[in-house]
């Protein structure tokens, strides 16, 4: 969900800035392969986010999708972690993790 949300926010901001051609890079192979249409999106929440991202992508003249292997993304990962740590130390200090949604994390029951 985090990867899709980040991609959506990036697509929205790019549109606001007037971009027409875009290179979307992510260390999430799942995100890139799903957005490229090579992998199916089975999770209902990801299906909604996928639809939103694909709708935004249609608003650009050209969008390239590129998977960046995690070992080549160390600096960006460190910056993201630093941002989360700073948020938790300040504005997000009162944030508490909620219980995961059963729709996302619990296996579906077998049909009887």
C-alpha cells in the first residue's frame, strides 16, 4: 500500500507541475509489474489503488516504469526512513499502529 500511495502522490504532483513525460522508478517490483500490466492485482485494496494510479498515468503523454533493485536504492531508502523517524519524533509522536484490516492480512476462508 505504501508503494502505491507514494506513486500516486508522485503522479499527482507531477501533473500539478505540468509534466507530460514521466519516469516512475520504484524498488517495489510488485508495483512496477502491476502498473505495467504484467502481473495481476488480486488484493482488493491494491486493486483500488492500482486503478487510481493507472487513471493518473493516462493523463501523461508518456510514462516509463522502472524497477530499481533495492541494493541500488540504499540512499533513497535511508532518506525515506529518516523522514518517517523525523515525523514520528514530531508531528506523528501520538500515532499508534492500528490492528491490520482482516481484508488485507487474513487469508480468505475456504468455500464450504
